[in-house]
C-alpha cells in the first residue's frame, strides 16, 4: 500500500554505483559505436553467477552524456585495466565465444 506524501523513484531507493548524467542506454544499443568512457563504478550483483556489475558513464557518439550497466566479464576486466587512464575512447563490440555464447567487450575505436 502506498504511503501518502512523496513517492520516491526507484533510483532513489536503489542508487547506481556512481553519480550519472544523461540517458540510460544498454551495451546492445552501443554495439559498433564509438564512445568515451569517462568513469565507472562497481557494485555487488544480486544475480546468481555474477559477482559484480559496473555502471559506466560515457559520452556517446553524438557527444551527449549517457550511462549503462553491465556485468560482462570482458568489459569489467577492461575497465579495471584502464582505470587510471580515463577518459578512454573505444567501441562496444558483440563477440561470440567458442561455445556460441554472446558477450560484450570494449575494443579499440580504431578497429
């Protein structure tokens, strides 16, 4: 039952890992696009089989700020490697493992 008074937004109850600006997007919508990773934050995941996820603040290919969440292992590994070098320009790629499983990765924007 709803309490009378102010109704909170879900983001106020379950905050993102970092302060974000712009519109939320998804890794899938960013595949093949050049982005600039500005900052990121990690949080414990509540999903089975995934220890943590990242909230990533980016500048999209249109220059506008946006952000997305991901638990992609390859993206998390790359973020940890580039942590001291942000901001970094890259592309989001959709890759397929030898077993046919699809996953997302950050790759050079030059590719």
